C-alpha cells in the first residue's frame, strides 16, 4: 500500500477516535468502578441467579388471592409465592399494580420493602420495580396526572414536557418505584390505532424533541447516577408499532427501509444519545419479522450501531406471542431462544414461571451462549447500580414531602392550558361573554374518566371517578367560571361506564333539545370514553350515531354551538362540523382539563 495512503488512513482513524473520545457512538461513558463491581458479582453468580435477573413478573403473581390474576383486598404479599418467585427462581424484576388499581404511597412502600428484603436475603441483588407512569404517576393515589402524550405534543413546549416528566419521576420515586415504561414515542400515523394518544403524533422531529425532553426529565442529567429524585426512562415501543396495516393494536406493519431508518428509528436514536437507560420492544411485526426476534433491529441497530449499553425489555407476554400469535416458533422453548439470541435482556413474562427453567435448559444445551446471558445480566445490574438500588433498595415515603403538592398541580394545569387547541372560531364567537347562559351536553361533559383516558388509576381508566373526585369535570368547571345558575347540564347521550369503551346508554336527545331553549350557547362535549391498547380497537372513525344525532338535533335549535372534542384519536366530524360555530380539541387533558377548557372558553 502507498505510504501516503497509509498515513492518511491512520490520521483518519485517529481523528475519529479523538472526536469520539473513546466513549462509543452515543458519547456516553461507563462508570469503571461500577463495571468492576458487576464483574465481581457476575463471577459469583450461578446460572439460575443470572437467568432470574432476566425475568420480570407481575405483582399479582406474589399476592394473596385465589389465583395468579387477582389478589385479595387489601393487598398483601403472599410469603409462599414470594419464596417461589424470589427464592426459587431468583427473579430480578417485578412490575404493575395489584388488581389493576392505584395504591397509596404507604401501600407501595410496604409492598416493595417486603419484596426487596426477600431479594437481599436470597441473592443480595435488589429487585427493580417497573410501572407504566405514562402521564403522571399513573398507579399512585393522590399523584398528579398531566395531559396524555398527544396533548403534551400539542403544546410544542419541551420545557413543559421535561418538567412534567420530572414531577412524574419524583412522585413515582415517592412510591418506591425507580423505573417507568415511558416515554411512548411511536409515530402515530394511523388514526385508527388505539394507542394514538400515548404518542407524540406523526412527526419524527417533534417526537424526538419531546421524547428527549421527557427522558431528561425522568432521569436527570447524569445517566450513571440517576439519583433518588428521578427514575429510569424506557423508550417504547421500538419501533414502527404505531402504523399497523390493519389499524389494530399489536398487528403487523409494513414500512419501507428508508422510512424505518430515517423516521421511525430517529426518535429512538436521539433519545438514546440523550441517555435513555432502557428500551421496550414493539409487540408486532415489521415487514414479516417479529420485532422481538429481530437480531438486526435489536442487536445491530441498537447495541452495535449506537453502542446502547442499557436494557432491552419485552412488552407484556411477547415472548409467548412469538409462539401463540406470530407462529414463528415451534414451541415456547424456541420462542425464548429466538428472543434472547436476538438481543432481549429482560422478559416481561408476566405469569409463566416456566421461563426460568426453559432458559436455563437452553444455556445448558448451548442453544443460547453464556456470553449472551452475561451481557444481558450485566445490563440489568448496570441499570440497578445507576438507580442506586444497591445502596438503597427501598426508602421512606416521608422523604418526598412535595408529592401531590400545589406546585405540581399548577404544572399540570399549565400543560393542559397549552395543550388545548382551537380548530375553528367563526365570527370570533369565543371567548363567551361572562354572563352567558350555557347548556352543557354530550357524553364527555361530566366525566373525569374521559378527561384522563387510559393508564389513569387503572389500565383502561375505568376507575378514574373513584380517585379523581376532587377535580372538576367540564360541566363543573364551567359552573365555577360562569356561575352555577347560568350553566345547565343535560347530556342527551351517556356512556355505559361498566361496558366496553364504545358502548352508550339509550339516548335522551329530546331532553337536551328542550334544555337548549333556555340557553344562549350550547357547549357540546363529544368524543370517546377511556380505553387502552387492544380493547380500544375500532373499525369506524366516525363518531357514534348517537353523538352525531345529538349534534345535529342541537344545531337545529339555532343556538350557537361550540363543539368540544375530548378524544384519544381524531374521529371524523364531517357531518357536524359545518353546524358548529367553534371547534375546540382537548385531547386527553388530565385532571385539570375541565378547568383549562373553562378558562379558554
């Protein structure tokens, strides 16, 4: 080779090394002291202990109750099941809330302390507890709930996003939980998708900016020392989850390679370079390949191309889904093999204890290399060190005096104020005069559940009314703003609160039309009841027939109508929009959405 070429090539390599600082493509450095501690722990761990660190099970599995799916009330840890999960299988992570309901900080502290004490007794390694703190500390009673992600994106305010995530982190830590499965950063490009509202919308740049702000709010500035005021973020769902061909949750997507790299990968790249400590995988398939078994996307793109040194965790039961749904594995054993060898570090099983002996057998048969196990366990232990769990696996809730305080509530109200979007305002009908007589109608007019949506005190949000009694619905907020005697409520259409999200009671449209006779203005609140994930699937984007008929009937009264949309995805309103003088989109604005809307109107 020509010596000039050799010199140039050597200089080029040196330049790249200097620019990189030896820290990897993400520009992040490892704590060498922590890495030595991890080396020492790994050298002393048995295979059973290592596999246990890669397993994550749901809290109800260790609760007292008739079966693994439901626990007694009040919740109590079952010592026998705790011995099985922690003692026998050495499990390193627990998630979720018991019986699908929010708990007080006291219950969280007592529960997690019990789990940690058993883990320390068994292996000396603390458990890492994870939760879906999506728009606030979702599963803690008394915590502050912010607008859902789609509303936060509508603010275009990264400062608000960061502050909201910081408060969420603080209040989640007050619950003794150091890991949140957020932010959700799927590009929402199919309006039918039931998780549209969990995303920051369709734009790759906005998605990246909001996700980076959220990541920094959750974790703080030092990824190697997250600290007691912050939690680990988990970017989800890597990637392409928000564009299923069918529009249905957890179904296959078809994405051109250039779009996959330039649009869907980009927000994840930006957030990982900002320091995100974990990633959750897309439950579906991309271009015919199950994402949970995709070595190229998990290992090559994330771990190799980005030098990502955090944890890759599955979504709920998605290793089992490789067998039962995707049909890419002959049996459960092959499903586990495919997922772990593809790059999965932790499996959210969440009930099947057979995962542990299955993976042990695969290692013993050399179907999963020990090198892959050690890499996964190193990442899990690293995350636990970064969160300070080896020093303090649990802590007193009294260390968090600002939990649920007025300052946190003011931040949530400010976010709701900025999220609500004015779509139409003919003849400047808004704002309404202070002495206006108002009829408030529609199924979303007097419901805290619809203001919050899913992931609110329970998975589907059906328990919101039990926990949000101190906040104002739209109707109550308008009463406070315009005077109780000036505001009348006659819904016309209501939801069945014990049914599926789209079910409605028999309409009483005539009552609403009659009530409109005494009003100067009609504020008609339409949209959706709360839902989450697969139960939120739909076939038709048009608003329900009952809601459409209610709108048309009220428009015929001749009274000026302000249409308020309270929904998690854009529903079609072509039949009723022309008859509305104003249209206001509230998305899912959280507990202060009613107050924010009243201020805007």
